[in-house]
C-alpha cells in the first residue's frame, strides 16, 4: 500500500511588521485590548508591489529545498488561498509558471482558513491513489488587502504570509487520517460578499466577521473534529506529540488543547507575531516548529483549522 508523507516544509513572511502599538495610531484600539482578546501582538503586511503568488513562490522554494528534491519531480500543485492575484487563472497556474513547471496539473482550493487542511487532504488522496507521486501544497494569503482599516473588530486580527509542504509517496505511514466538514448555513457570520459585475465591485468589499458567533462555533467544531479524527484513526490523545492549529485566536487554541487534554507546551503557537494568516497559518506554524527543532521525524502531529463557510477539518500524521 502506498502512503503519503511530508518530505519538506517551507514558509515566507513579508518583511514589514505592523505592531499593535503602530496599529493603535491608525484605529481606536490599544495593545492591551488586542492582546487580551486575541493573543496577537504583531502581524506581517505585504508590500504594495508583492502579489500573493510572490509569497507562495518563496514558501514553495523553501519547501522544495527542505525536501531535498529537484523541482521537476513535482507532478501536482495545489494552492489554498482566499486572496488570489486575480479572479482567474488560478493561483496554482500562476505559481506553476513562476516555478517553471509547465504541463503538470495545478489547481486552487478555496476553503478560507481551513484551506490548507482541505488541500493537504486532497494531496493525500492523489498520492495514495497513485495519481501523483510528489505534490506541492501551498497556503498563501494577503489578507491585509481585504481589511477595512477603520474597523478594529477585524483589522487587528489578520496578517499576510505563505507556507508550503512537499507531499511524497512512501511505503511508511505518514498521513494517518483526514476528516473534513462544512456547513453553509453559517456563511453570513464570516464573509467578504463582494463580486465583480459590469466592471464594478458589487456588495461589501471588506472582510466581515461576527466575532462572538464565530468563536462559539469554532471552539466546539474544532474540539469535536479533533476527537473524531483521533478516534477514527485509532490513536489516543496521549499519543499526540504536537497540535498545530489554525492561528486565529489564542482562546480558541487554548480551548481546543484543553478539550484534548494537551498542555500548551505541546501546541505550536505563532499567532502572537503573525496574526491570522488564513490558509497560510497552519503551514507557517508547522515550518516554524520544524525549523526550530521542536517537531522531529517520527512524531505524531494533529493539524486542524476552521474558516468561513463554515468549513473545518483535521489531519493526523506521522511527521
């Protein structure tokens, strides 16, 4: 039987950092207010000339280097993003051109903050079925471009960045189980409803979020799917070495860890200096913990995330 494993990880953050103190000069907020409610101290903001695909490219190149492969071994590209360079073609096709990898299949996944989980689960299916041998999976976002910088409920939360992994076929188990879910009845709680019609932007062009409602749903959904994923894989909570969650809100992360009986010392948290980077947050956190030596080969990781839709999911793997 063929399995899929993570062969390498990579990430990229824009150089420009926007701290809470700096943000308080632009909107009615304070460092204390933001930290108390979210756990965020700062976030990275993309330069005006950089596109989402530029961030994706840098993360992809780092992952390819980490995996120790020739880029031409990649036979599928999947990009998770909510903030593509343009309506079409896909970010995956744009990234493919920048990488110089013509002809191989490439497509996007749009599941907002759960996008990387959805993309990783998809890559796993391609590899296990034999349709691909090495897959580049990227989560990349420029969320700052969806923000109303006068709305302190949302502009304090998000940042920009990209993370990537190379998934490869293996005779040893890597990805143990993936579980996905969605419920479109809650789409009004977290969205950016604008669209283009007749050459004009129609509808509200900024990110909207009902914070309390999203928080309540997220805590239960993430806790439930984490337990179900472990149960279906036949893995006990005590066997999890690291929880690598979507970096949205520290209180959500803490609540999920508590439900699993995991101490925060076993949770990878990058939220404080990166904010919510949507589909990029999980691969960013993963790469950060791999590169600082916390995550080691052979350890059991639980990745999970939730985003507007609602869409949510979890992936259990041996690194």
